[in-house]
C-alpha cells in the first residue's frame, strides 16, 4: 500500500512537472475543456428549450443533470481519459510489454499514469451549474448531502472507468478496433439523459449498461427523489463492474502477444 | 488509374477491418436514435410531429454514415505523431487525394450498413420515412451530398493537421465534436433554435454538411433555397481547401520524420 502511495505521489509530481514544461499544451487543453463545458451547457439548454418537461424531469432538473454529468466527466477526464487514449495506441503497437514488465500492477499503471489537470475547469463549471440551479429552485443542499452526492458521483465514475476499461480490453484480441475508445466515449455521453428514457425502452438496459444511471441517480439524490433501491443498485453496480474489469483484464493478458496482437 | 489502385487496395483493407467500420456505423446509428427517444418523452409534438421527427433522425443516420469522414485520427496519430507521413510525402500523389481515395472505401462500406439498416427499419415501419422528392430535387440532393462529403473530408483533414502544432489532439476533437453536434442540426432542426443562434448555425459550415442535405432530401427546401444552399457549400468548400493548403504548407515544414 505504501509502495502504491509513493507511486501515486510520483505520478502527481511527474504530471505537474510535465504541465510546467509544456505550458502551451496545458493552456490548449484548458481552453478546450472550458469551451467543451460551455458547449455542453448550450446543448443542454437547447435540448430543454422546446419543452417544459422530458420524462418527468423539468427544465431546471435537466440542467442540474447536466451539472452532475459535467462534474463526473471532469473527474473521468482528469484521471483516465488520456490513459485510455494511449492504451489504444499501446496495444495496437504491441508496446504493452514494458508496462507488463514493471514491478507494479499493470491495470493500475495503464489507468493512472497520466493526469489532465486542465479538466479541473469542468469540475468548476459543473459546480457553478449545480449551485446556480439549486439557488434558482430554492433547493437546499446541506454539507452532508453534498458529501454524499460526491460519493455517489465517485461511484458513477467507478462504473464509467470499469465499463470503459472492459471495452478497451477487447483491443487485446482485436487491436484494429481502436475506435472502441470513441464508442466508450459516446456511451458515457448518454448518461446526460434521464434514466427514465432508457427505462422506457427496457428496464434491463439500465442493468446491462449501468453507465446510463451514473449521472441520474446522484442528481435525483440532490433533488431528494432518489430511492434507497437506486442508491443500493449504484453501489452494487460500481463494485461489480470494477471486479469484472479486473478479472477481464487479467483474463485478456493471457492472450496478449507483444507484436501488436 | 493509380488513384483507382489506391482505392481498390484500401477497399480490400477496409473490408478486412469491417468490424472497425461497424463500430463507426454503430455510433452514427445510436446517437440520432437516442435523441429521437429523448424527444419522444417531451411535449414538443405540437411543433414537430412524430412522423417528421422519425424521418429527420433516420436521414441524419444515413447522411452521417455516408458523409461524415473520420480521417482526422489517421492523419494526426499515424501520419503526424507516429511519423507515417514520411512515406506518404515520398509518394508521387498529393496528400489530399491520397487520403481521399483511402477514405472513400470506409464511406462506401458505412453507406452499405446504412442502407441495410434503413431497409430493415422501413420493412418494420413502412411510414417511418417521409420524403417528397421530385427528379430535379433528386439531382440537387446528389450534388449537395457530394459537396457535403468533400466539406466533411476537408474539415476533418484540417483537424488532423492541427497535430503539427498541438499535442493534445483529443481535447480539440472533443471540443469540435460538441460544436459539430450543436451546429449541424443533430440536436434538432436548426429552425427551432433561438434566432441569434440559428443565424450563427446557418452561417457555419457544419449546417451545410448535415442539415441542408437532410432538408433537401426530405424535399423541404424549394428549388431556389436548394440552389442557394449548394452555393454556400461551394463557398465553404473553397474556404476549407484554402485553410488546408495553408496549414499543409506550414505544417510540413515543421514536421520531423520521427513524428511530433
């Protein structure tokens, strides 16, 4: 445990020094993050501009959902996204060997070695959206409620990480499918829509693709509408998908051949 | 003849990697259907009927699969970042046309997927697609689709070339994806937007890649409006090609053979 804490510390320091060495890259990423966040808000406003409610969600509630999605997506961006982009290249080029030979868990290393500090701007914008809507609808959020909300967001992030990682693990067998990253990216994007939308197609969709509930349930919790069963389901989904991602990765590594598969 | 050879060789490669094309098609299929599902749960029916919505998004699926190029990743990662551009620079073909004939097979395969899916949907829901096309509008529809594809291809090529200068390409791609999503008519028809945003959207090239071709194919534009839309496509295509040429001229000078 102490070893991994030291590694995490080095990862933070390494990425911070990389940020300072490549300042123009950081500024470019920061601008992209901010403009992306604002564009997401604009698309949410457009989606809610022509109707008073969608699947029982009012306009303010849908924008609150966008705020939750922005925070969650910000965390995913900070921690994982660059690593997942690299993973497609690493597996395609057969360069996973150097990672596998290191005296550290390979899933940990491929998932966390790069951080994107610029994506903190998404967290800030998500927070602004939530506090603005909360004050507009006189929604009182206590400190404890907010902490609980963040825990639910982190459970959602765990689900997203696990599902995304499992999708990318398929690359070990089919390394030409490097657009699976775009597929996973899009799938996460569907969590910005109300879960009732997918429930209407089939309730089992939410069980098969738990990514779809990762923004809805924390938002419903903030609105004091979340049921205990939903919270339990979110917790179970996060632990189950994390466990499955781990097992799937270990299973896949047995099939890895270093010459690009 | 040599371009035909490039096309045929790449078609063979694309057909071998039909799984990759299937993933791209799946994305272009699911995104509009999710939006259709979203609108079905709203009370927008008074302004936008269910039949019109279904027809609109089905056409978005077909036009997106046929007309949206995905060449930017190959250009930015494999050619520029990994140094694969070296071999292409040594070939006696302009890079623009070389990549074009390499990209066309993907569009053909995706178009085939789109037609198969559309056929299945029309068997299950015969009245899902509402098109009112006359012969001359059919011709205009074809012209607009060809121009739309060239616009999409050139635009994505420009995006890929940003890798000459910008290391964090994925940030740029995420950003441009959202901007394209908003301004191409994917969310909803642009005439539903607030006036100020509608004016911006109709001016930008993205509307001329998806929105106007869909309207022309649906038969919702008059002959004069269609010709005007095509004129704007030609102007935007000229602008995009100019931007490409400038970026290529300066980018290649910056390029080092071991990648960026």
